[in-house]
C-alpha cells in the first residue's frame, strides 16, 4: 500500500496544500475488500480550518477525501462506524493512534437496535411501497428503485443487527442467509420485475405482502 502511487499523491496534497498532520485510509481498501471499482476513501486531519471534501478521478480511480479540523472529531458517534478497519497512512505525532483508539472503543459498544415500533413501521412501509410500485407512472418506477435500494439496509434493521454498508451487508447475507441473498440478487438483476421484488421483500421484512 505504501507504494501505491494514488495514495502517495493523496498524502502529498493533504500534507502540502491542506497542512494535515494525519492521513487515514478507510473503506474497502483499508479492509481488504478492494474491487476494480473501489475508490480511495481517505481522511486528512489538520489543526484548524474548515471541513473540506475532495472528489475527483485521478489516473482512472476516484478519490473521496474528507479534510477535518481537530474540533470536528472531538466527539465520535455512530456516523463514524464506516471508518471500521481504518489504517493510518501518515501521522506527525500520535493523533492518529489516539483517534483510532477512541473509534475502536466506540465500535466495541453494544449495538443499539431500532425500537420494535420502528421495525413494525418499516414492515408497513414495505406493503405501502409495493402498492405504490403497482401504479404505472414515473412515481411508481421511482418507488420501485427506491424499494430495491432499501432491501439490504432494512434486512439488518428488521433483524436488529448493525448495518455497515452495502458491501459488508451483502457479504454477510451471502454467508449467513443464502436464500435471501439469491432473492435480493434476482430482484436487482431484473429491476423491472415486480414479482421478484415482492419475493425478496417478503424475506427481508419477514411479512406476507399482498
């Protein structure tokens, strides 16, 4: 990884232009789940200044780089869970080590699941969404795709499990619930087929849909 020319270019610009004292890699590249389309998810941290984001394509790869002032990282919550498995690419001092130690401490806390009433409401939402999908207009087609994209996230919410994004989510379902994985995969492979969507949704939401 240290010989990766893209990483070298990111570190160079974060240190030189944005005066970052710490550079951290997270996402699929940090967790060893890289694919041919994986981007470079990087965080640069500096003493002060405004939060900033760099998004661009460089040498055939996409950058998604966040620059934070230290004050923005004083409190870490569930919205930073996607940093799981993060790796320090560069640090001046020990700020990066301390930050990841705080993050890992939060990640070890027990998952706080949705209240049961929220799960029940989500199941009703599935029935409502399916009925909206049956109307032959542009809104119905939009709802159909909205429903498809919600399947993997709602799979975990309904089962009171932590959702760590689609890549880890699909990998977990494939390993632990192959039948549902195949149904979701078929629904995504044939996105205009309402019958396949309904079959996948009934397994995801654990309800009988009309």
